[in-house]
C-alpha cells in the first residue's frame, strides 16, 4: 500500500489585486484608494502558500489553469518561492490568468470582490491526472467558481463529484471549499459532491445557501439552525467532517466522532487589515494538522490561529507565519466566548 504524503490543491488560480479604500461608496460616488497590493487568490493558491508559510514539511502540489501572460509568470514565481510543485499547472493562451479586484474597507476589513474568471473556466477533470500523484489529501476549490466542473453529470450529478469520486477510488482523502456566491445554484452544485468528500469547508453564508436556511440573524449566529445545518450536511453523505466556520469560531461535525466547537481569537480591531484570506488560512491550518494525524480539536485550533494571523494584512497570505507563531497569538489575544 502506498505511503501517501502531501497535499494536492486543485481548482481556481487567481491573482488578487487588493485595494484598501477609505469607505464603500454609494452608486456613482467616489472612494479613495489608500494602498494596494498584489497577492495570491483562489483556494489552492492560498491554501498551498499558507501551508508553506505555516511550515508544512510535506510535498505541496498545485493543479489548474493559468494564462500565457505576466500574471501567470508571477503566479509561478510565487509557487517556486514557496516550494509548491507546479507540474500540474497548465498554461493556455485562450484566456488570461484569472484575477480579482478586492476592495477592502480600511476601517472594517470588509471586502467586496470583482472577479475575472479567466483561464479557470478551462479547468476540468481531464486537466489533471490524479493517478500520477500519491499525495495524501486532494483539496478542490472553489466549487461554484469552476465552470466546467460545476456542469451537470448524468452519473454523478456534477463533473466535480465525478472527479472527487475518482480521487476517492485512488486513495486520496478528499476535501473541498466553495465560494460565497449569491445564487440559487448551491444545492445543485454542492450536494452531489458531498458523498465523495471526507471534509467540506463552508462559512455560515455558504451553508445557509446550500440548505435554504439563514444561519446568521441580526448579526448573530442562530445556534440551533447552525447545528441542524451541519447535521443535514453530514446526513447528505460527508464521510468524515463537516466544517462550518464564521467570525466567532468554527463547528466541526462528524458522523462518527461527534461535535466540536472552537471559538476564534479576539483579534484587536486595530490589527485587522483585511479578511480576504481568512477562510483559506483556516483551511490551511486545519489541513496541516489533519495531514499530520492530529485530533480534530487541535486541527481547529490550528485553523482559527492561522485565520487570525491572516487578518493582519490586506492580502490573503501576507501575514501568515509559522504555525508556532500563529498559535502564540492565542496567548496574545485570547479566545472569544464559546457559542456552544
């Protein structure tokens, strides 16, 4: 039996153009750009770079599509800098490298995204030969932002579900993340993939969209709805862990190992520069622990500490540090009051 090691991250490869603005304007009004940065974007790009910065001592490999342009050159240079294997990142001339203009309000860290789908629309199951890699975890993201994989499949519901089924048969632990799209596509795209996933990451908005419920009401988490939503997703077929994260913390629910809630860190508001990468930093921290066989309680701590570290810079990965430094933030800031 192959001794699997490492994480293969596939899906959206995006260059983020982060612009910190003084306020969000009304239609036809003006906002001032205070500062701007170029950073990593998309689930595999963010997660793999975060894993490298957290100190992962196992192989990191990326798979996806980028353009034949300067943005694609920069993306590959960043991967090389952090030791991410780019053998499965293919270049095409039909589309530019995908990018997102991220508008972050200076006083709140709230962000709004303007996205160019670019070469990511060309990525599908035929773009990646899973059988040629023996990574331990196959992480796919973002569902609802991968045009070809989101398409229907007669046998599996979606082409993403078919890809995840194939990954499972080959022996990968499968995980996936989704994008916070305001649409009625969530159930159609997400639910078919759940039986082929060991871990699914969602925030409270995404979980609510998938199930047609509202988890956050009046700026607070509706705990009974949160718990029922997690249970419904487990019942839909997730094999190991449903992970729902939100600013107050994260809930993990397993069909076999029960329920765990982990509060987030109380990061001082004056240290929050942007929340654009918090979800992917959380996923990276959790997957770091999970790959190394740590209990889910520890994995969740890794996740919330990595997410807290990411909040200190407007870009997604700019302030992520070694996991030891991230964990030390818990002593500096303390945890929020538990919801459960």
